C-alpha cells in the first residue's frame, strides 16, 4: 500500500473540510488493524456533545449485509426446530409464499436469491408509500403497515433475475421469512449469531427510528439555510435498523478481514459475484455491491436516513477497509472513494475535454420504462449530465456523441438516446420529446385517477399549466406537490421528501389518451417503482 500512517492522517484531515456538516467519524484498517481514525464535530450541536467513537448512529441499509450473513448462517447451522423439519431451503420458500401474494409468485420464478441480489423486480415499498398517501414525517410500523403493503404488491416492474433495481421490500421480506421459519425475533438472531461473535459490543437492532439511542442527532439542512434535527418515525427491521458506533464498525471490519481468509466462510459466498439470467455479471450480491476503484475491487454498502449518511467498504485483496459515518447528509460514499483513492494512490485521471454535440440537450422518454431522461451540459467541458434515476449522473465524453461513466455508457444520435445502465443490466432506448407549452396549458388534466393494483387515488388540481398532484391510500392523504410539464405528453410530479430518505425524486407521468385525444389516464413511475397505470374516474 503506497500510503503510510502519516499520509493516511493527512488524507483523513481533508475529509471534514470536503464534506462539511455537524459531525463525522472515519476509520481506516489495513490487515485488520486500525491505521487511521478521524472524529470531528458534534453528536448534538444544541447540547454541545462531541461525537466520539463510542456514540451510536443508525447504520441504515448497511444492515442488509448482516441479514444476508444471518440467512447463510441459518442455512448452514439451522436451529434445532429447523433441523427437525428437514430441507431448510424449502422452509424459506414456503414462508416466502406465505408473505407475498399468491399471484405474484405464480409462474414468476421469484426466489430468495433474487431478493438478496436486488434482482426481484419488486417495486420499492418506501417509494410506493408516496402513492399510498404517506407524509414525510408519518409513522410506519412493521406489524401494522407492512402486511397491507405486501397485499398491494401484485406485479413486477421487470422479470425476476433479469435486472438490478434497488428495492428495500426485498429485505423486508427476507427478514420476515427468517422470523417466520425460526420462530425467533430478528434482533435476537442478529445479536447471537453475528453482532456478538463479531465483537460489536454496543450494536443492536433498533427498528423504530423515533427511538434511536441518544445522544446522537441526525441533521437535515446545510450551512446556508441552517441545520435542524431530522424527524424520523418509521420502523424498518431487515432492510435497515441496526445502530452501531464507530468502534462497533471497526470490529465488523476486523471480522470481515478475518472471515475473508477462510475460503469456507459466509463472506466468501457474499464476495463471489452473481449473474443475471442472461449470464452477465451482476455487481450486487447478498446485500453488498462491488465497486471498482481503477482496477481495485472493493465491496460494501451505504446507508441513508433523514439526517444520516454512512458507508463502509472493504478491498479484500488489498486487505484495506474504510468506514465513514456522518450525522448529516453529505455524500459518505464519495468520501470513502476519496480516502481509498488517496491511500491506494489512484488519483482521478483527467482526460482531454471533448466538445459535446448539440443533440445531447433535451428531454427524452425511455420506451420501455416510460421514465423521462433529462440531458444537459455539465459544468466542465466534455461532461454531460444525465438524470434518469434520482440525481444527476455525469458521463465523460469519448467523442462528440458518445460518453461513459463508471456505471453507464450513452450515445446520442439525433433524437435517439441510447443508454446502457451497466450495473442494472438495462439498456434504455429513449426518444426526444418536443415541448408544446400551449398544448400543456390547454389539456384538461384536473380530476381524480385510480390505480386498482396499488389501491391509490391521485388528485390533480390547479389551472393554466400550474398543476398540483396528491395521492390518497391506506397510509392517509399525502401532501400536494407541484407538477412540472416536461415535453410531449410527459409531466413530472415532484417528490423532494418522502417517508424514506432519500426520497424517490420526481415521478414521471405519461398521459394516456383515447381516440379523440382526451386524457383517460396516465402511467406513473420513478426509478425505484415504475409502470403503474392510473385511470381517470
């Protein structure tokens, strides 16, 4: 490893300034030992309580890998009651059929493996809570609100095993399968089989986000508008839920380093990449994602909750681990990348900027997903910004009409935009949409629309093109948010804040018309949950 401890300290000293906020904690391990640590700022700014390595934070979706490790351990070392019933895999499959609706399993081929590899094709239930009428600070309880969500999960947005799509419902289901088969609560199983053996002395499952242990406070906001304590009132147990200190996470990294040395360990199973049904390599497997750092393979996961951003990564063959915990909403994944690049001496390579074709700029509609794709010029010459998922993604041009990033390639050909989302195993074929502001203002969209599958009602109000949308469902009556005309027959419904954090972002709404041209409904979707039809009442 090129960097020594003095260099590592210098690298870590830059992170607080690059990722400004109330507080943060970082640890770097080499060969299973801490070689660098940096803790700064406040766990609670109002009470002036400093952040320490012993203070717990919610680690959110990092929990997923623990659930997967538990699943593998139960397969290898079943409880006495499980062993007495015989085939463990069959027990898991039977429980899966009891939790999901029969119609979604029939002839789909959906498996537990699809769930833990994010290849299920199930729509993310935290995104769906917007359509079910949730407000951002509403309460969501596992036992009360989870089963109705499963009842309303009746179809896929792609065939299981063919693509990747991040979906928290996968791990909600896996956790419920584990509890049903074992007859034991998830928190006890995690403590006895994983947290305890790994030496994570203060880590535990805290499902209710309103009851996180003090004194750490998660903060929304920024230095311009001010920081304020985030409000969270939902439960999650499986897709997230663990809280842990930096000391706990250091113990976990030591445990992983030791486990990787054992070719028969559960971690070796998780490390091996999975494939899609077409044979292409999948980068996500058993709750962890493979991320390439200029030829160095690292594996890990991030976590996000309103007021927190966290990430942990392990480069097994370099025997190097990095953990970043923020009690604010800076990009913890990017911070991990910065630390790894600095330690591995992998500076970002600057290429000669290439002038972009004028054809790039515009709004496009992917023909399959019916999601909008917005393309704009980047802040640097040779960069193009593509918005398809939740945020802008930058590609670097290789020539005037072609570009790539670590996660995708893109080509523009007149009004045709082709994107290969490599990590998702999805190829988008998008057509340019033409804006017609006059038509948009004069098309009567106001009224109620019903989605039978999701049991959701959409209300459209407003006039002269300034429209608002809101959803009613089993979780309540959601807030009204502005709609924005995109182009063609596509609109965007803004969703900057949702029950989960980060929120699903804009929903694409594509109007559906009858033979006379009258609007009779629309198809709505976002990156995490797409392909739902609403019919005008």
